[in-house]
């Protein structure tokens, strides 16, 4: 919090330690005030989860409406970033679900290819997960004979 306070002041301005402590105490008190008001709003709405909308409504009730536009914009930006991150996560999961190799399978395949290269035997084309399982089964059968 102290870093954020320092960023708000001009760089050439020196701030006494007691002043910084007072600013931190004010920030803490403000957060507690807003949180308390938002909690009351949440309870009045019969909700179990405090949502960003409760914070914005609390700021309005505490007569800090001038922050509403900026907070709404930040909330939308945050939602978009999370939406993009979720989309990327789903795409990564989809790639794993579509027959791509898991990390363990890729390591096992790599080790087998290294061994084949050392032995001078022909390596198969890089298989998908099902082909890798079939290849491993055949290798185990050959070793048992």
C-alpha cells in the first residue's frame, strides 16, 4: 500500500514516515468502511457472495459516486481479461482432449525415439496418443519374446 501511496505523490516530494503511516491508516479505514457497507448491501439482497456490484453500490451510498465510472471500467477490463484467459485455458484443454500427447507420453515417446536412434532402428512417425499406446504394447510384446 505504501508503494501505491508513493506513486500518487510527485517523485521530488519527500514524505515523512508518520505521514505515510497516517495515509496507510486512512486507506485501511476507507477499505473497511466500503467493505462494511457492501456487506450490508449484500445481506439485504440475500446474497452469500460479495460481488463487485455491491462495492459500487456501497460507494454510491457513501457518496463516493465519482469513482463509479472508473470502477465500472476497471471491472469490465478485468472481466474481459478473465474471459480471454478462460478461452485460452479451454483451448489448451481442447488440445489435450483431441489426441495430443500428455507431457508424460511425450517424454516416453522421446525416450523411445532416442533409444531407437542409438540402436539404429527406424523410428516411427510421431504418433498420436492412441498410436503411442499401440507402439508401447508392441514393444512390450517384443521384449517378452
